C-alpha cells in the first residue's frame, strides 16, 4: 500500500497531463490533489477516473467561499463523486454549510487558514486583522475546527502550533508549502521540508512541482517518502 501521507498536487493545465503524471508515478503514490486551476481542464473527470478506475484517494482543492446556501449546494453536488478531502475557506459560516452539504458522505471538509503564499504585507493589503501570521492562523484554525471542520490547511510552519491546540485533537492537518531540501521555493513563502512537516504534526503533506517536474517523478516521490519519519 502506498504511504498516503504524501499527496501529489496535480497542478497542471488539464486532465491528460494529470493522468500522464499519475501513470508515471504508478503504485508509488495513492493520493492526489486536484485544484481549481484544472477545473475547466477536466479536473472533476480526472478525479473520478483516478478514484473509480485506479483506486486513488482524491483531495479536491476548491477553497470554496460564498453564502451558506451556495456552499452547501456546491458541496452536496461534489459529495456525490465519492472523493476524500475538499477545501473551503475556514470562515465558520462556510465550514458549517460545507459540513451540512457533505452530510451522509465520507467527504472530509478542510478549512483554509491563511494561504501559504501570503505574508503579513499581503494580509495588510487585504485588511486582515493585525497580528503575526501564526497568531492569525491559530485563531482561524480554532474557529474552523469549532465550526465542525474535519481538519485544516496550514503551512508547515504552523503545524506544531495547531497540533497542540485542544480543538485539533483527532482532526487532520494538511500542509502545502512543502519543499524537499534544496528545491526551488516557487511562489511559496512559508515552507518546510516534508520530514519536518510530518514531525511537527501534519497528517498529510502536499507536494507538486518538485515531483512532476523532476526528470524521474517516481524516484522524486519515493525520495520524499523515504525521508518521512517511520511509524
């Protein structure tokens, strides 16, 4: 069985590209993230094919945000695809609506705290309340979990802090912004290595470009898996 702590982000233009990557990775990877960027390129069809035909787990990264009724309807529609994780913004009204839409299914709702590509200057531009990013992330995580989220998305820099929160007991922490040692940071600003993220309390790490841009994607994925703490 593949180690599902690693989620490979298929942040490529279309489903054909994504399927090609999944075929290169074969049975070494069992969990894939499909995001908003591929939605118009056959993302839902790819999610369904990987799940139903290849037995993969699927993390649908839509980061939904809207009024409650709309979020609930969207999640109810997505829940019929028998996928595993879905992201929504961690605002309590959004989380509550998403949980209602997912009721009766196995779809787990993950609340986004602060996007890993943002720093304090970005938050100031968006008029997000004052305070350090860790403090804002901690408060948003607590509110999302209190609203019923099955877990949260947070940068690896905040994983240990969130794992220590009472509200996080038994909940998931999924960390993007993970880069193997020596890898290009790309557009991420708050990063850590895969091993550090898992050691700090993350249940799953999300890695994209360092795997599928590698000369040998399968070897790159295996190197990350080999670096993770055992047990």
